[in-house]
C-alpha cells in the first residue's frame, strides 16, 4: 500500500489547509501503467501495420515528405528539415528516432526497394550516417506508390498528438511493402523480424490470390519461393522458410557469395562479392582475424578489402599454399559471419492487434486492404463525377435560354431573389442556381454549349464505368491486379539471392571435413591441407606451367590437351619439389603446390588455366626456361655447342637455385631430362645431322663440372635439339623440318619429315652422327628438330595445333611441304600412371620425355 499526496491548490496559503492523501495499491498501479506503456510501444512505435508494412514513424515521414512536395522530380532538402517537420507536427518522440528511420528507408542494403532517395553519407553496414544537417533527402519514386491518392478519401485520417492536424491511419500502399522490404522491431514482450522479398514475385503471388481467393499456401509459394535479400548472397536450406510461410516463425541460413580465383602465379584466393544480410566487411575481417589468432582457422595468409562504389563489394582472402580452398571456405562459414542465420518472426498489427502471420494471411490482409483502397477511391471519384455532371446539366439548361436567365438576374433586387426565381422557373437545385449566378460572361459563347455537351457525355461514360467497378467484385479485383502489374513492371528487379535446397559439398571437401571432425569436437587444421596425391608438373611449348590433379596428361584413355604440346612432364606429388633448368645452366627449386592446378573441362585439361612461366620463375636477362626435372634422378644435359653431361642428383638443401653445369661463353642448354644407363641420348644439328649414342658412355659428374664433348660439329653448325629416348622405346620418332635461312619468320613453313628413331644407327660419342634430312632446292638448314616418344604432336608458338606428315620417311630423305609453320613438337601418346609403383626400377623403363 502506498499514499499519494495531492498538491496544495495554487494561491491557497491558508493555515487550515488539510492534505488530501489517497491510498492506492502499488501492484495495480504498476500493472496499469506498464500495460499502457506496453500498448503504446506495440501500437505506436515498434510493430508495422500489416496493410502498408510501415511503423508509425515511417508512415509519418513518408506522409510529411509528400505534403512538403519532396517528389523525385524536385530537389533534395536537408534531412534536418524533414526531421523537424515530422517531429513538430506528427511524431513528438525525439529527432534521433525519426532520423534513424529516415536513414534506414534510404539504405539500399537495408531495404529491397528503398523509399527515400538520400543524398550524402547515409552510412554503411560498418559505419553510421552523417548528421541530418549534412545529408539531404527526397521521396524515392517507389514511395509515391505508397502515398498516391491520399486526397481521394482512400484511407481514414486520425488526429495528430495535439489534435491540431490530421494524419493517415494507414497509407494506400500500391505494393505489398511489408513483404518486399521486411521489418524489424522490438516491442514489450514481443518482437518482429521479417525478411525482404522480390517485388515481382510478391506481386505475382498477390495477383494470383486476387484472381483465386481460395488459393493455398502451396499455390502462392510457386510465386514466392523464398526471401530475396538486398545484399544477395545464398540461402542454404529451405525447410525453415517453409515453416515461416506456414506459421509465421522459422529460420534460414544465409551465406556469402564466394569465388575461387588465381590471384597470382603462386597464390589462390577466395573472392567474396556478396555477404549475408546486414553483415559488413569490417565485421567479417575482424572475426576472421580473431579466428586465425585463436587457431580456429588455418590456411589464410591475408585478407584485403577492395570494396569501392564503382565495383561494389570485393573482399579478397588470400590462402596459403597447400590448403584446399573449398575446405577453407567451409571453415570460414563455420567460424565467421560469412554464414549467418536469419530468424523469421512475422509479428504485425492487424486491426490494431499484434498477430503472427504466415505468407498467405499476410497477402490476404494486404489484398483486402488494397481492394478497400481502390473501392473507396472509385466511390470518391464517382461522387466527384456526379457532382460535376449535376453542374454541367444546370449550365446546359441556362445556356439554352440565356437571354431570359440574364433578364431574371438583372431584374432581381438581390442574389437570393435571383436564385429563388431561377430555381422555380427552370427547376434547378440550389447548387445549380448558385453556379449559374457565378458564371462568367465569356463562358456564354456558342462554343460553350458544344464543350458542355461533350463534357456531359464523357462524364456519363466515366460514371457508368465507375459504377460498373463498384457493382462488380470481379472488375474491382481485375483493376487492382492490373495496377499491381504496372508497379511490378516499373520497379521490379531480378532476384539477387540464390536459393539452395541443401548444401552441396564435393567428395574431397567432405572427406577433409570428416577428417577434421567438423561438428564433432575440435577440427584439425591439417585436415584442410591438400593431400600429397600423385600428380604431374607440366611445362608446355608456349611457356605455360601447371600441375594436374592426378590424371595422366598424355594417356590415350585420359584427358588430352586441345592445342598446346608438352615440352616437359615430370611425375611428382602435390607437396613435392621439382627442378626447373634454364638455358644458362641454372636449376631452380620449385614447390609443386605453388603451381596452378588444371581442371578437366569436357574431357580435356584446361591448359589455359596455367600461368606463364615468366610470371612464376624469376629469370635473368636473355635466359629461358628449358625443362622441368625431378630432383632425385641422374640428368642428361646437352648444349648448343655439342657438350653433354650427366649430373649426379647431389643438390644443396638450403638453396633455391644453383648451377648444374659450367657453361662456356655463348653456350646454352638446349635440353635436359632424366637418363638411365640403358637410355639413348640424341643430338640434332642445324645442318641436318643426328647423333645417337648410349647414355652409359657419359659418366655422371658433379654439378660444377663442365661436361664432355657430345657431338662433333662442322664449321658454322650448332645443335638445335638434345633429348633422351628411353630404352626399348619402339614408338620413338624423329621430326625434322627444313627451310631457308634467309626467309622471314612465318613466311616459309618449310618441309617436314617424321622418321622412326630406330632407323638411326648408334654412333660413338663425339662423332658427327648421320644425315637426318636431305635438303631440297632452296633449303639450307633445319628449322626444327625433335626426338621423342611418338606419335608426335605439333603446335605454333601460340599453342595452336599444326599438322605433321602421317607416313614415316627415310632417315636421309627429304620432307613434305607444310601448309603452316610449326614452332614446337612434343609427345602425344600414352604415359605411365602417376601413382607410385611397387617396382622401384619401373621408372627406368618408362618412355622418354623428349
């Protein structure tokens, strides 16, 4: 129990005044006050109306901006001016709340269809807006459809807070704003959180409901499959959406839109172009950094925000080498806001009472509201047309006998007497008589009669049409549906959010996540790394480098390259190391993991997915990349001056590059490949000589040795090719292309000959060998020579396929004219499986690379 003391009456200073103390029950007082406050918050602040989808402050802002004439075709005004008008006339709850509501209606990342056209800094997902004195605003074009026809008695008006002005109880709303833009609000004991949708889809469902009032939820969901968020992204799992559409409550997961891109020759990254609804880039970056520092996320080396106004959102997450991008992405979804949950709670006001509605009841409430708006608008227009027709009919009566009408008016002592005489003589109503008395003389011309009769006929037609609409529910529904279609066509945009029934995870990622124990305890970062699977490191003739994902790049039953030919192919593993030999005798240590992986496309490896060697390997001036080689095998090296060397695989462990041969001045390496004792070495010279001898005659040397004489060269002759042919390789061939030294490049394709390697007898090391090509008239040198596992495949310098002669020619015969120039030749037949073999000596019997 408590006591409330009444105040002393003003001006009463008497000494005998007795205090008036009233005993009240505190519990009842608190309950009553709290219920009044709760109802005020629910009805007047926090919850939107199901008809126009607006909270009171939003409705008052749009109405006041409409009254101020802030249309899209007029200039912006200061936001502070709008806030002041709304606060002073309609919404006395503080300028901050009003401006916050104004800002949200102008943000294209908050609303699917913004209602305010803002000019200035209206904030972002990470930063707040500028002060209202700095920003400007006007109505967006779409907002006009919410406020149109307010002057035609389409909705009820109620007094403002001080009963001096009136305001609309609800806006006409020419589109379902609540579903299109969603809503969020916290009241007392309840809250609302509604997702935005696509305008075209929602209007399609509303029109279907107008045409079929008995439609079911499944019927309207054919038009509205799910939310369409302003920021795009992906919705994974639709069960929660179906629950929300059925009951008004549910949830769904939203995910960022991410693409895996090759950022550089050595780096792969995840590029984020869309984020979940109401998630900003700064929040994502902060959470990712926290997860990396807490050892929850592995494989991320850097994160860069490249977002700008021109290109939109672009968040680049650089990955460390050796990590599976898809597996890292799954972990990002788990430990960062790149995956977020949206809880749907469709609490809205219906007839002043908060209710939780599903999709079908929401559409039904809106359709009924719109039907009532159009019905009231039609009735208002009908009344206006009938009033005008009444006046026009009176004028027509007066104009027919205008001289008599003028005489009656002139002879009357006062207007009231003239009015009564006109009413009695011509059977006019008081309204008609008053209108005639106010008639201007210029309206009494001959053309006035014609115009009035035309206006009368038009009014009769319009009245009949309006009465037909009011008299037919079907015509009324058709009119509402047609108006909705116009709005959808004018303001509709394509869907931004992708709907996925379930999450699609590749077997590789699934196994990685399973190994990591996703969802079952703490995940191991190592499970996200790419497995050390067998693969091939490839160098093509056009200078592209890449690695395969375990498939044989040359197998007849496997994928093939479309155009480019292989210069070098090395069997290795995804986490292995290989060597890259340059023309200056240097060997560079390369990590296979750094190479871009080829993805088979339509049965063919996409060699365009490789990167140029110059972007991957640092070369000196006038230095070229010759071949990839393994680091654990004896290599045979041949130079342009005829030097040969076999190099022991004894390389420094703590260096990234070293020399494998001591070259003389103006000498350069032409070829290098693994060479066992049973393999053959082959030189081809510019003057058409070919020397073949066993690799066993070349003793392996250390990497600093200068080698020994390989082929005896004639005057002005140089080596144009050196290679290794595996022992017992019956498919090995020799390709020679002859031409003229003085011809411009590309003008004379030359003549080509393909010969079995077995036709060339073995000779001793340091001899001149045998003739490999007989020159025709006008030919004086070999443009190209190649020895390797056949059949051979040819290409241009740009990697475009070229044709070679099909039949084998004699070893000392001439060639067949080519139609197009050939710049590179490589192997094109079967290759051994890259998987490790049980027989360690099997590598010694594989076909040769060159």
